[in-house]
C-alpha cells in the first residue's frame, strides 16, 4: 500500500489539473500563436509561469485504485498488476480467469 500522503497529493494534483486545465490550454495557445505580437505572447508565457506547477496534467500520476501503487498500472481497469491478480484469483473481476498450473 502506498503512503496516504502520496495518494492525497496525487488527488490534489488531479483536481487542480481539472480546475485550471482550460485556462492553461488557452494561455498555451496564445503563447504558441505566431500571428500575435511578441508582447502578447510573452505576457501569456508569464501568466502561464505564474500558475501552480501542480495544475499541469503531466504531473498527475496513474495510481492503482485499490492499493495506490504507481507502477505496473493497467489503464483499462485502473489497478496494478498485483491487485488485478489477487482480485482475479478470488473471482471478483467478471470475465477474468487466472490460469494456474
């Protein structure tokens, strides 16, 4: 099980990314638009730099919903390989059959 603080920090990052995502996209579009003046683009870049770093979607880490494990994450099922195997062995995931020999 991952530390509670890491899981909570990741949840905060995800919330910030959702809240400030539209503003961040708008500022990035202005900063990359070559048809605008240099001053306008530079001003958008400065505003983008003032935004919190954790509001960027790249900083959100995929974590297992069951254990909080950050590695070996299955996007479709939103859990790690270890949790997937345990729940599959218990028969809690419909359609999943774990082979053992």
